[in-house]
C-alpha cells in the first residue's frame, strides 16, 4: 500500500508539473544562430564585439548569458540599448541565443599578449 501510494503520488506530481510546465523546447544553438543576426551589429557575427566598448559573447557561459538577458528584459540590469534589445525576446529565444553564443569555441592563452583588436 505504501509503495503504491508513493507511486501514485509520484505520477500525480509528474502529471501536474507536466500540465503547468510551459511548452519550451530545449535550448537550440541553431535557432539562436538565426536570431543572432540582430545582435551582430554590436556583438559581431561570431560573438566577438565590433567595438572595444562592447562585450564579447563568444564562449561565455550559457547560464550567465541567459541570466543577463533575463535581467535586461525585466529591467534589473539597466542599459538602454540592451533593455530595448531584450524586451521583445521570448524566454525560448533568450535560451536559444544563450546556447548559440555559449557554443562558439574560443581559445585563451597566457596573459601578457597584446589585445588582438586594439594592439595595446
Ligand atoms: C546596438 C548595439 C547592441 C546590440 C544590437 C545588441 N547588444 Fe548586447 N550589449 C551591447 C552593449 C553596449 C552591452 C553592454 C551593456 C551594459 O553595460 O550593460 C551589451 C551587453 C550584452 C550582454 C551582457 C554581456 C556581459 O558580459 O555581461 C548580453 C548577454 C548581450 N548584450 C546579448 C545581446 C544579444 C543576444 C543581442 C541580440 C538579440 C544583443 N546583445 C544586441 C550592445 C548591443
């Protein structure tokens, strides 16, 4: 009786979670790549920023990228440009974009080299 109660309870919980869980698909780097065209003007095609006052996104951690996009969208991180950019994005699109930029491989070396873009 006990085990069947646990089993039934488990099924009920799973069923309830399934019913209320939003129908997001798994994060897709491929879908993110398609949306990322609107980010390229500043963050570059490959996630390397086009100007030195903009952050590179290539190879950044998925969880960090997603949390920052969420923060721009809900206004807890304030930047006029990024608040505007994030506002229309759905949760799924933010996940896809985070997956895309996180999936771009980067290589780091020892410190002390000149910055490849600025040469300083
Ligand atoms: C018009 C230029 C511009 C565009 C377009 C743009 N960004 Fe940004 N983005 C910036 C700037 C500038 C910052 C730094 C803002 C700050 O200081 O908070 C930034 C910051 C970010 C950050 C935080 C990075 C960090 O290291 O904390 C993320 C993530 C990001 N952008 C993602 C995106 C995505 C995804 C898109 C496309 C949907 C996009 N951005 C489009 C200019 C832009």
